[in-house]
């Protein structure tokens, strides 16, 4: 029998619709029910592709006895963290404060006002490694609620008070010295042997790598190239189907946590395309093809994730044994593939299976492509991972920007076409006037309001589309989103909250300027404001970007690994960025050469248009020069004379700001 979640739009909540637990969705009705019955609220937060969320669901939420106890003594609320990042942020902050660590599934117990008095992550079905079982935990909390209510409520009030104490963001200048200091700090954490930063587990440091690309120093290039090479050649990258898993459980990028997230693949697609070279272009093409093949929805958007598990086993879809390779390829090719891909008799993963690694380019490229095609074709006959097909505005913004960059740099118009179609979906379904909806599914918008990252990343995506198409509609849409974000999310001193002023009131109003697996809303806003100012000449938006950047100077200095996108915005801001208008006609090869050169310039904002195109201020007054394609370059409110030759353009673009 289905529970209340049967009417949810979130695929994660729908996974729990058949649980014997009497789940509620987040909302005032659940808390009213808790008050009426005088019982606490149990909040469980996760997401569809989360392996340990599935484990806890199978062990506890599908167990009739556990569910019966839970239903009697708690009002149980299930939340999809990807659909409600505001709820997740508040209670993750509490979980980290109370336990010293966080993660999903997240389990919190709340009083009737939403204040947490207990928090943790996964709890097993029986005691293990000194950890109580979920049933023991529920019994202990019930006893405390019934026998020591005042202590519980006092604890909840105290925790809420501690969480509400905001850490002040002290504005300070961000200059070239700050950026150089970030390089030094990153060098200390760089793993020289394996690439990446820190030890296991290792997440793809996409935003930091983009900063390293823009910085361009010798140390920056060493860390950038070493990490890109290691990630692309290890087991975290799908050597057959393209695309990256969420993270590596080891320091050497050999064994991934197998879920594939849209936000990771979008960022890495754009990054590898912008870095270029033989490896960069190959990885970018394969990743874009993976996204279009496996994540694209019927409406033209991109699904959130592919699950880590198939048939209840993590990674089963992706791993191989030597015998399986021989069965598919025959003895000779099977042994060759096993050596090439590091598939060993003992295995690099579980039960004698191995992830696939391509640590060096195959000597026989044609043979490898033939083998890759056969293995991929065979793999498609396996039971594939489930797909979380909700469309998240922010992550689709990342996908649009990446596909535009890859399509233009790799001369793949299908990538740009897919980006435009995705942008049209966001404009048609997610935009309600100037208000943005966080999620949609099957072309229907969900109820959660967009948070700051949605506004910043979708605005940045619309700016990318404006540059790619010279269509003023995208610029206007971006400007409207940015102005609404400035009005509704600003704190009055240059910084931002993650939720709008009129959003649902939670225990505290979340605000976190640090990047995580994707750019924070704060850093996304800085970059979008900077690029909007470059296209329009708007001093108001440039001032807002500078104020927001100054507000995170302390974060940049203290933890550059978690300020990568702010460092990207700072680098672009200090460099200008270069504002380039290329005026050409479609069949003019020289105009395409000028455009290609400009687009390869780190941080440049480039618009290519035919003469007479209007609606984008950077194009105003720009014409052909003596009938020839021309490039107009401006930096820091100063414009140079137009040039018609790529060598002259190269000189202009190489000049410092």
C-alpha cells in the first residue's frame, strides 16, 4: 500500500512511496501532526543516487517492525536534498556541529518548531562497530522525549541558538597577491603522486582546476594538468561510455563511488574542452556524448544523476573480470584489453572484478576503438543503473554553459543546439515571471522555489547562450534573474543569503559562500554579475560583483580549495575580463578564425554576430572593417581599435589588463 509520497514529484521520494513508514513531505502539515500527537519529528534526508540511502531504506524503512515503531512514536518526514537544498543545508549544518561530520543519508530528530536535538547519518539495522542500531536509537529518543522532555527542549533551543549565530563576513580587497597566495596554499595540499588535493576520498576539484587554468603560472599548470590526466585515465572516468563518477574512494582515482552526477559531468565537460589538447578534446567529446545519450530528458533538459547501484550491487554495471573480457572479445583481444585496462585476476574492486583504467594511450588506436565499441555494446545488455530524471535548474545551467563552450571550441553544433534546447526548457518551465523554480519533471515545474545557486548558474547559462547566439532574449532573461537575486537574496552589505527574503522560514536562513561539489550561489552570482557587466557595461552589476567578492576575501585566504569559483571570478575580474565582439558573416572563414582565437582566451567574454545585430550593448556600433570580418577588444572600460588579422588579435588578447 502506497504512503503519502506516492503523490511526490521527486524520484527519491517516490523510491519510498511503498515503504511501510507513514512518510510525510516537508511542510507545516507534518509539524501540525507532531503537535497534535505530541511526538517528535524524524527527518530523513537523502537523494536518489545515494548508495547508503538505499541500504538504510532496505534495512530499516522497508522493515515492518521498524516502520510500526517509527509510525507510532514519530512523525516521519522524507526530504530530497536536491529538491530542497535549503532544508538540507540547515540540518546538515546542525549535523556537522553536533557530530563533527556530515553526509547522506542524514537523520535528524526535531521538536515541534523544527529545532534539532539529535543528528546523525546512516544507522544500521543492528549494532555494528560501536554504533547503535536504528531501532535502539528510536527507542532511546522516545524515552528521552517522554521522560526528560525539558532537557530535550532545552537542548534543541540551545542548538538552534548556536546555529543562528552567524559568522560575520568581513570585507577585504582581493588582488593579485591574494590569488598568488591561493596557488601557494593549493600547492601544499596537492598530491604530487596522484594528482588532486588531499587524500582519499577524492572529489573532482573542478572549480579549483578552472582557477588554475586561468591563473596560468607554472605551478598552476602543473597541478591542473596532473589532475586532469589522473582523473581521465583512472577508474573514476568511464573509459567505455564517457562521463565521470562522483568521486574516488582511493587517492589514486582507481575505484569510484559509481553514481554519475550531472553537476560533476557538466563542470568537467566544460573544463576539459577549455583546456583542450588531444586528451582534453577526447574527454570533452565523450562526456558530452554521455550526457546527451544518458542524461538528456525528452523535454530537452538533463536528468540529475545515474544511480551507483544496479540490482542492489554498487558498480556492477561498470566493472569487469579478465574472463568477461575474453568471453566478449575472444582470447587474444580479451588479454590485450585486460592489460591495457588494468583488469587483473585479483581485481581492483570487489569479488575479483576491476574498474577500467586507461593509464596510457593504446599503441593501436583503431584496435582500441573497435574493442571499446564491442565492450560498450555488450555492457548495454546488462541491467543499467536507475536514473533520477528530475531537472534541477542550477545543474542544467552548468550543463548549458559547458555544452556551449564545448560546442564552440570543438566545432560541434549539436552540443550548442542541445544547450539552446535546454535553455528554452528552463525559460518555458522553470521561469514564472522573474521567479525561478528549482526543479521540474516531465516538463512540469515542481513547487520548490529556486535558491541562490539556481539564479546565479541559470543567469550565467543564459549569458553563455547570448554569446553563442547573439540573441538579446537570453541577455534580457539573465539580467532579470540577476536583478531579482540582488533584490531578494542580498543581505544589504554586499553578500547574499541562499534563500529569498520571502522564502519559507526555517530554523535559520542558510548562507554558505563556500563551494562544494558545485559552485555556491554566492560565487555563481559573482561570476554571472561580472560577465553581465562585460556584455552590457553596467556599472551597477560590476559594483555588486566587486562587493560580493570582497565579502569572501577571508574564505579565499583561509580555504582556497572551497573558494574555487570565487577565485575564478576574481581572476576574470582583475584581468578585465577581455570583452570581444567579432563581426562577421557566416561564410567568412577569417571571421571564424578570429572567433576561435578569442574563445580560446582564458576568461574572455566573446560574442560573434553579423553586422547590424542589436540588443547586446557589446555589439553596439560594431561593423565590418573595409568589408572584412573584425574583432573589437575592450578591457576595463578601454577599447582598442578593431583588428582583422588573427596575429593582431593575438597581440591584443595577450596584453595584461
